[in-house]
C-alpha cells in the first residue's frame, strides 16, 4: 500500500503536472488552429468556386491566382479550381501578355477540355459572358468537349447573339457536340 501511494504522489507532483498541462494546452490550441485553418481553407475554396468566374470577368485574375496559391494541394486538384486557375491564367495572359501565364494556360487546358468532368459547367457557363472573345471562344470549346447539357441554353444564346463570328462558331460547334443537332433559331 505504501508503495502505491508513493507512485501516485510522484505522478501528481507540480513538476510533472505543469508540463503536462502546457502540453495539453498546446495540443488543444493546435487542434483549434487546425480546425480553423480547415474551415478557412474550406471557406476560401467555396468563395472561389462561387465568385471566381465573376472575378475573372472583372479582370481580377491575380486575386484568383493568389487565393488558389493559398489552398492546400488536395483542394487545388478540385476540377472547378483547376478550371478557374486555367481561366485566370488565360485572361491574365490576354490582358498583360505575361508569357509565363500563357505557358501555364497551355500546359493545362487540354487536360480540362478532355476531362469530361461536368462539375465546372456552371463556372464555364458564367465565363461565356466574359468581355474577352478569346476567353468566350475557349470556354465554348471546353463546354463542347465536356458535353454537359446544362450549357445548351447559354451556348445557343452565344451562337446567335455574340458579336464575334469566331465565338459564334465555337458556341455552335459546342451546341452540336452536346445536343447532336444544330442550335434552333430564336423566334
């Protein structure tokens, strides 16, 4: 019995409890920071998915690329993030003639158009409204390859109403790829 009390008394000494309490406090703080970081990362990812296309249309490409650079690697592989990154590089290249952005766009655009991943269709449909004809043309082409029927209404509108004949032809081609028929004329 006496031996047991010595062991208990030894393990409860202030010299042993204080480091243990500090360790537990640090552990809890780290877990809280990690949880906040995950939430912050999730919030950034959600914000980017919801607002990235608008930001690109408003020529805030560098901000889109900055937010993407802050995401953890596993979030960067989300197809919607890849589409936004690729579109931001394209638009930035067109605006600034930054050759490194042009090269980064060229590296990944084929992977996007041949992916058949339809998760980014709403983002691409929104990018069809961009003021730059090259962005609209590429976006129409990407939608044609991806093949999501949700894009048909906007592609038909672009095929009929866009000011650029190049964009119109890409949108018409994309519409035909997805639907299997020519876009109907508006009454």
